């Protein structure tokens, strides 16, 4: 029996490499797609792993990487760069359209888009996101990701493959870039947060990986799944607890204008230096929106039992 072949875009990135590390232990063949970064040596030297250097701008670079592929898991994108509203329509929407063009020609059976609940706009534990495509998000990150979701389902209807959108809450644990950055800022007394409580939906890195693997290999999976744990908490509570656990100072409560000013400074430096911008105004815009998803489908079809039901159970991951 032929093994499933799974392609991961952004396989050298934070979440993509995390998935690849675990997925290569399964009885599958892996195509790891990278652009500028390299995958770790302990991945590239595995017998069931093939590495492809691709450029999502150029469709011709994708054909070999998608040859005989059953499932694509799409992470690739551009983050931490100044003025994301200017480039996201290309790096999110157009790049994903290029991917779908080649995937359909190569008769890929399933395409999984890693998305997030913000695409439905503001949602809460009392009024969670339910899997609609008619949301009105306010940030460029969420607006362009919603456009990607719409493209996914439009292409699937026309070309008859299985479309999957995993709307993932905030992934936490050591080694997750945004979590590590928050701890660094906290250690240097630089971590600030606005005062207004913001609900967030969380998922441990272990449960995120396990859910995504099942979504990739289990038969007859398609549609929108919200990925999150059972905890109910605010961003402020979460940051207070994880910084305290690491014996770092808790975040300052700041007026919004101070945080926006910091973001403008980071973006200005990024635009003239070409370095990453750890904070942008659009990050703040998306971050201030409460988000929470209805996880019934996830529990029923993907991962009935979580390893960590709340971040307090998974605090050792930090």
C-alpha cells in the first residue's frame, strides 16, 4: 500500500517545523517546502523526508513539490514586517492562489489552510466563532486570511478536493516565537498590554500538532474546524501567569497610545533597516479583538481528548 505523501509549506518556520518534527515519525512521506530558511538537519536527513526550495511567487517552482502529494498543509507567509497592510494582499491571498493553481493541476486530494478565529471578527466564549465566511474582521491579517479561506472553498467546489481550514487559537509553549518574544520583553521590563480585557482561545503546541496530524491523515476530513482548548481566560491573565511562572516581571498595563507609539517605532526601524518588526500596528489591531471558537467539530472528528485542557495544566511547557 502506497504511503500518504504530505507537503508542508513554511516547513522551516516556527509552527511548520514543529509539525514536521512530529509528522516525520508517522508512516507517511513528507515534502518540506522552504524558501530562504533551511530545515533542521535532524529533519532533512530522514529517509521519508524530501526538501524542496520553492517560491510562491513562481508557480513553476511548485510542480515537483506537489507531485503525487495527497495533502498540503499551508503555513507559509510573511510576518513581523513593517506596513503589513501593503504586502499581505500579495503574500497571503495571491501566494495562496498560486498554490491552489498548482495543487489542482497536480490533483492534490486535500488542502489544509492554517487560519485563526479572528476571521469572523470579535467573538467571545459566550458568542464563539461558528465557521462562517461572512465575518467582518478589522485587521489586515484577518481580512486577507478570510480571503484565503474563501479562495480555498471556491477552488474546492470547482476542482473537487477536500478543503480544510483549521482556525487555530493562540499556540503556546516554549519555542513558539511570539511566546518567547513576550518572555524576552518581560525580562527586560518592556512588556506592556492594554487595560481592556481581551478574551483569547488557547491551544498547547502538543495538542495543536496532534490535531493537525489527524486533519492531514484521517479520511474524509473537510470544512472549517476551530482548534482550541477548554480554558476561558483573557490575554492579560495569560501573560501575567506565564511571566510569573518564568519569574519574569508581569506586563505593564499601558494606555493604548503608548503601545501604538512603540509599534510605529518598530515599524519605522524595520522599514529602514530591513530587520523584523516584532510589533506592528496591525498586530495590535488584531490583538485587541477577543476571539474564541466553537470546538465541537474538532472534538468530534479530530481530537476528542486534549493533552492539556487549559494553559494552567500545560504551564510546564514554558
